[in-house]
């Protein structure tokens, strides 16, 4: 419904234009994006299958890795199919409620992934700095409070699933939901229904409104710093303590072994948070950055970690690497 000043009252349909300024080449950009998505799904699914069927990998470290893989599949699936529909088939229209749902899912899975990375860092901290208490601290009771049992229903056995809770997911849902509620029930008038983005992102939607959006901006910053600030602080503190402990080990071989158990997680941690902070701050303060650069990088932020995580863990984690090689060679030599 149009108002006299040209604004739109509670639009029922929004339009995603993809990557502004690159509309003519979006069909080609979709090819590497599709490749990364397929590799992310295949790689993370492979990790989930390996962890499910290898009883020796039913330990906290690998359960958290399974959680990360399941979250990566869900996160990339929330964005990529819709994005490819825009790039390849010009399916730019999306209902307002569906757009809010996509935004909620994306930001919730981002927060969930951050929580899983925190859990993995704490697991490595206890394993290296207090190994004698690792089994008692990371018990099934603790996993009840930090797991994502719903997502792992197809991965871990039903008995173990009953001991894996949903607090990481619950934290993401509770903190992200108010942003959706404020958009839905507070912002009524929009200057346009065209979103200059390839997916529904919080600030991209908020900036369409003609009303005062300061509360929405403040809440978005609060949620981001509550989740990312808390997680990054504790992850950094955990690895600081790990490095202090490792450097105090008398034997060089023991130091190298301890470092090797952390390298994969550090790589994943850096790629996730560095890309995330760049996307977050440029959307709010980077007015001098060309829109297509920001949209490309923010899209890659959601696609690169799910694509690289199984590669990083597959290369750096000996148990997973050995089982992947075993699966490959057993298929090549079925008689052996």
C-alpha cells in the first residue's frame, strides 16, 4: 500500500537484486558459489558419517566437530539455493515473512557456529591444561547443556542424542529473535521494497525503513557484541592459557603434538571471525566501500567457512584423514 510520501506500508513482497553493479555477471559468479556449496555439503556430510559410524570418535572433540559440520550445512543451505535462484533464474521476489525467516535462520546459525567454536576451544583448553579432569568435566551431563541435539538427530545415536541439549541453539534463537520482532511490529513504512543484497540481512532490511531505526541498530550491535564479544573473549583467553601451558612443556615433541591438536581450530576460528567482523562493520560504518565489494565479501563470509572447515579438519585431524583414505582405497580395491 502506497502512502502520499511514496513510502510503502508493510510490504508483502520484497525484491533481492543480488550483487548491485554486477547483475550482468551474476550468472558466472554463481558457478564458484555453487561449487563451494556442493563441496561444503559433501565434505561436512562425510565428516558427519565418519563420526557417526566410528565409535572411537564419539568423544567431545569430535561431537563438537559434528555439531560444526551440521551447522555449516544448515547455514550454507539457508543462503545458497535462494542466491542461485537470483543469479541464474532471476527469482528476485521474496515474501516479507520469508525474508524475515531467512534472516533469522542465517543469524541464528551464525551465532550457533560461534558457540560451537567456543565449546571446541574450551574442550582443547581442558584437554591440554587440565587433562586429568577432561573426562569428568566434558561429561555427557555437560554436553546436555552445550550441544545441538536436534541438528544431530541423523548423526549421533538416539541414546547419546538424549544427553545432548540445545543451549547453543537456544542462545542464538533467544538473542536474534528480538531483532525480528522489532522489524515486524515496529517498522511499518518503507521507502522501497528493493533490497540491494543477495540475501536477507538485518541491516539491509532495517535501512529500507523511513522511520527511526536507532533502536534496531542498537539492538543489532548489542546482539552481535553479546555473542561474538563473549565468544571471542573466552576463545582468546583459552588459547592464551593453552600457549602458556604448551611452552612450559619440557619436551619438544610434546609441544608440537599439543600445537597440532589446536592448529585446525585456530584456522577455523580466524577465518570465521575475521570475515565476520569485516562484513559486520562495513555494513554499518563502511559507506566508502563499493556496495558490490561488501555484498561479495558478506556472501563469501557465509560460504567460505562451511567450504573450508571440512578441508581444514580433514587435513589436520589424523583420525578423520585416515578414515577418509581408508574409505577411498577400500572402494578402489574392493577385493582387499
